[in-house]
C-alpha cells in the first residue's frame, strides 16, 4: 500500500508522462493518476502545439506574439527559453511516435490561431492532444522502471509539518517528502515517499460550471501546494475559450477549435451579423481575452445564450478534412457544419496562474517540481497565447528532468513519516452535502468571477465561498475521505485564490477585466 521511489509523478497528461519518460532510465518512477491513464486535459486538446518550424516564421516572431498576448506580465527570459527550446522537444515527440499532419510535399501542415502572426501550429487533424497522449502512454507503459497506478488520488503533500514541525509560507526551507495518496478502489490512504515529487496535475476548469475541461481538472496540485505553504501566483488570470459548442447540459463543453477561425470562420450574432471588427482590427483572430469578452458582451446586450461560428463559405471537403472530429460531433447533434452555423459560447478553459516555479520547474518547496498547467512559469503572463500550453508542459518536463537527475544521488527518502491518521474521519455523510456545495461553488464563480468582474461581485463571491469553506472543512474533519469531498475542498481553495488575487489587482489587464477599472484608451487596439 505504501510506496518508495526516486520520483513520484502525480498526473498522466503531457507533462507527467513526458517527465516520467525522461528520468526512467536513471531512477525508479511511481506515476499515479486519479482516473484512467488517458483522462487528462491533454487528451482533449484539439488545435495543436506551437513551435517555430519554417521561414518566414522566426523565434523573434513567436516571442513577440507571446509577449503581446500576455499583456505585459510575461517573463521575457522564460518566453525566449521556451520558444527556442520548442523545436528540439517537438523532434523528441516525433521520435517517440507522435504524428503531426504534413502537406503533399511532406512539409508540416502548419495552422494559425488567434494572436499568432504566422502559421506555426503543428497538429494531428483536430485531435492533437489525443495523439500526443497516445504516443506517450505507449512508451510509458513499456518502460520497466515506471510503475503506473490508475485511480490513485493524491490528497496532500508530505512536508516537515507531518514530522510535527512548524512550516510557514515564504520560508525557503519547506521540504517535500512525497504525498498521501488514496487508492480509490479500497479507500485506503498510503504514504508515497520519494526523493523528488513532481506535480503534473493540470488545470482548474471545474471551478466554473461551463468548462471545456474534463472532470479531473479540479486544481488539486495548486490547492495541495497552497495548503503545504508553497507559493502560488497569477490565479486571477483564468482563460475562457471563446468558442465552446453551445449544447446545454453537456459537460465538459465540446470545444470548437480556434484553428477554425484561423481557417477562415467568422463570428456572427444570431441575426447573422459579423461583429468582431467592431471590437478589434484583428477580428476573430484577436487574442482570446478580447474575443471572449466581445462574445460575452454581444450575448449580454442582446439577451442571447450564444453567437454563431460560420465556416459555411469554405469548401465542404476541406472543412471535413481539417476538422473531422468536430464535423462528426456536430453532425451527431444535427448540425452539418459545412451548411449550418455553429452555436458557440465562451467556456472556462485554462488556468494561466498556478504553482510558482523557476526556469527548472522548481517550486518554492524543496524537492517539489510543478510542470504543465498546474504551474505558473511566467510564460503566459495575463493571457496565454493559443497552443502555447502543450509545448510549455513538454519543455518544462525536460527542464525539470535535467535539473532533478544530478541531485538524485544526494537526496534521501525521509524516515519517520507517520501513516495517514484516520482518527475521527469514519462517518459516511450524505453525498448531497458534497454535490450541492460543488454546484454552489461553480455558480458563485460563474456568475461573480467570470469573464467580466467588479469589486462588488468579487466581494459577494468571497463572502459566499467563505460559508462553503467552513462547512466543507468541518465535513472533511469528520467524514470518510472520498474523491468528491477532496475535490470540493480543492475547488473552494482555488476559488478563494482566484478571488483573493483578483481583488488585489487594481486595473483591467489581459484576462482580468473589471468594470471598476476600465482599460486605458491607449490599451485598446
Ligand atoms: P493534464 O493533461 O490535464 O493532466 C493532468 C493529470 O493529473 C490528469 O491525468 C489528472 O487525472 C491527474 N490528476 C489531477 N489531480 C490529481 C490528483 N489529485 N491525484 C492524481 N492525479 C491527479 N493546449 C494547447 O497547447 N493546444 C491545444 O490545442 C489545446 N487544446 C485544448 C482543448 C481542450 C478541450 C482543453 C481542455 C485544453 C486544451 N489545451 C490546449 C490546454 C492543454 O491541453 C493543457 O493545458 C495541457 O494538456 C495540460 O497538460 P498537463 O499535463 O499539465 O495536465
Ligand atoms: C483550440 O484548439 O482552440 C485550443 C487551443 C489552446 O487552448 O491552446
């Protein structure tokens, strides 16, 4: 039930699988994941993965596009490192079996998305994430040094706190020794110790009701780090994807990739009028924050639940060839995208903030790395450039692997860590106490802390979340540990962090837009 290994990797998306493969030749790896191995945001990614491939594209153009999109909050050194490291990491992915589409001359068929000045998105039809996930899983499953544990849920990180010592945030001496992990089939909690722990737990989309993220995206890694007194930042910058299919009650919301706008699709109000030019001269290919806000504004002004995405002017065979998965999905609900307009609305999509890390993926807690969406590297600033996240996960998996391997010989497995304390936590409460609070968190966040915010809305959200926090902590102290209860607790923590940081920002910037701080005239394109 307990485990000891050189590396404990938590999460099986692009970041976790990549890291495991990069270190497995040199040490033992325990890779845990809370659902099936392939259930991750990675598996749902559609548009592709950005990297400079051919002229006229250049590193400088990709860097500039990323900086412009990030609205002044990117770390330029990080952006340069990421952009220049990307091509080599793509090469490795291809060597490991990932296939990206090529044209009839054998060159990569590069797509374009919002905020990109060039065609630079490598893709596999409109199922790029699933292709990357497939290729990585095949290699991971075949590696003798990697133990894969599906349906194992990380509850909390283990630090000196569990040895009875005081741990304070912003102290630089907090150390991570592993994690307490619950086997979801037996409900028993094990002590998983490691020399280095790698959080690759992905995003936070489920803190909102309407999200493109699968149910596993509940911000567990970020919440665990915050509880362990690690540093978390930029949580106010939540990215809403402008075009999720409007199909009420389908969860997660099915994405209509931005690559479709790169291919020429237009946005229209329900009466058929194009509206994006009114908001930005880049039209439907403006950065995501601008497009999502424009749609939100049109919907609110007109009292509509959706707008339309229109690709009907493009040749039908090309539409089907580029977007076979979207074509099939829409057809299954009676929409033929070669002839019909597609109803779309924005949905929570990506967390730009997260566990603060340095350029090696090291968090503020020793021997704890955070990679992929759960981390905040400084790449995205106040708004992520489309298709920059898969590549970030992969580049940082490489950085963290290269940084952790030389340390391995000097690190030890910590002794004396107590087993999980079940005391007082044996009462099985009614599930409705958890499920109803889960819905309430999503409602509070969706109505008060969404695409457009205000001081008053944030204040209300904070007060209401405070009530849920107290009730849930009480429940956690007394009732049986379940995945749903842990996730609820984590989502409340995430909501709190988003509101706390949003409250502290006295301006509208990137993804944080407040009606109390309208953007300055010179910032409007
Ligand atoms: P994930 O792939 O989300 O993996 C997280 C893993 O951690 C999962 O296996 C999960 O089960 C596990 N986990 C979480 N908590 C725990 C816990 N407590 N215990 C154990 N395991 C846990 N980005 C792009 O660059 N290009 C795109 O085209 C693109 N399209 C997207 C389309 C959709 C619909 C979505 C949702 C996202 C898209 N993104 C895209 C974003 C991108 O997919 C993610 O940011 C990226 O895949 C994150 O990878 P990751 O490895 O960090 O996390
Ligand atoms: C998309 O395909 O539109 C998603 C791309 C991304 O989230 O980077």
